[in-house]
C-alpha cells in the first residue's frame, strides 16, 4: 500500500512513521510539494495524507481510496469537488484534542478569575483591582454548556465535571447512548437555545461547516446569562464577529476567552494582523492566537490517529474519525 504525504513532514516524524508502520506500507515524503510534483506520484497511491487537493491530482489518483487529514479542521477541503469521487473516504485526526481541551479549561479559568485583566493593571504597580467592584466567578457546581460534544468538547466536559463538580449540558450532531450517561443533558442543535439559557459557562467546540457558520449571532448571544463565561476553541466564524464584539463590549459581567479568530496572517514572517473589530480593547477578554495545539513534545503524540488509520486501512479495517462528505465534517 502506497501512502503519499502531501504536506511538510519533519525528518523526525518521517522516521517515526517508518518505525511505527508495517513494512508493507510504502511511505512517500516528497521534498517538493508543488502541484506538478504531487501529481507525478498520484497514479500509484492508495492513501493521501494532506489537507488540500486539486481536481487534477484526484483525476490522476485512480487507485486513491482514502484521504487522511493530519489534524482536526477539514474546512480547507473543497467538498463540492470531493463529492464527485464517490469511491473516496476521508478521516481527520483528533490526536491534538487533549492539548486543545486543556487550553480551553485554561481560558475558562483565566476569564472567570479575571487573571489577564488584573495582571495588566498590576504591571503598572496599580493594586486597584483588589479594591474595586469587579469580582471573579465561581466554577464549582456551575453548569457548563458544550456546543460540539466531540473529541475536544467531551474532554473539557470531563475535566470540568471532575474538577469542579459541574453539570454538563451538551449539543452533538449525532448523540450516542453511552454519551447520555456522561452528561446531565445531551441534544442536537434543536436544543441549542435550551443549552445556551442553562449555561453559566459555554464552550464552543464546533467545526466550521455550512450549517455552523454564523450559528451564534445576536439572537443567541442575547439568551446568555449576564455573567456567562464564554470560550470559543472551535472556529471563529461559528460566532458572528460583530455580534460577538458588541455583546462583550456592552456586557458588564460576562467574560470571554478566544483562541480562534476571523483574520489570520497570510505569512508567518508578517504576524501583525488586526481583527475587523477592536477586541484588544476589551478588558475582560482573554486572547490567544489559535495556539491551543502548541504544547511541548507534541509532534509524536499528534501522529497517533494517522498511524492508527493507516494500519486499519492496510489491514482492511474501518478507519476512525470518518468525515461525512455531505455534512462537510
């Protein structure tokens, strides 16, 4: 079985893949990732590991039966194009879910306890936040709403339930029987308003799809409790940007943590990028630059799902984390 890696893979990871997979799997790591070079390998491969594919590549890849996305997000795929190739299956990877879940909990704690706000003031030698009327939020025995009870959302829920005895109200595309036993409530998007209203803490952990883009707007934000703590570690555009900014600016009690955004640098050498709204001016907002995945020694652990799926396909078994091409996640 020939596997083509269509994204940059470090020498350390190349060695790890080779030592972790059966000899019957031939791994191809092109140094040149241009479209023309990838197309040269296309006719002979059965699996492609990557995140963006052209029609020319897919037309030439007559033996291709599976695409493995090397991370969680799949919005870089052209799903209208993918639908033309009915023989293809697609999987993504959730090996980074624990790192992102830990980061989400850190954002909840930092936002709820006003850590960044108080830190920024005290760096000027100013102790006024000890004496003013701005208070922190309790976490213990509160209700956490999880919009997107998948690999990340379920881990956050488990941490908050075990650590702070929280009640968990969850939303999932297709709830399963075992998940109903993990939480206090689980429903589909039909129950979105109900979960939003119940939540003292609200986690957005949804992928970006046609169904979820702009899912949270002014109407949904108006349903939140006045002192809610909201964290988004899914995708920025799940929440309408202007509506989110207006909600935070007008709220006197709510706290928010964001790791996902609307405008991103196109070149890592030019990292200065502003959002369309001045989020940096909001004192009770905790921000991080889509960096939840950046944990120490992450390279090897993040390959677990890819290796597991390549073994499954080689052994003619079903790969995990299948993407629904019609639902685009």
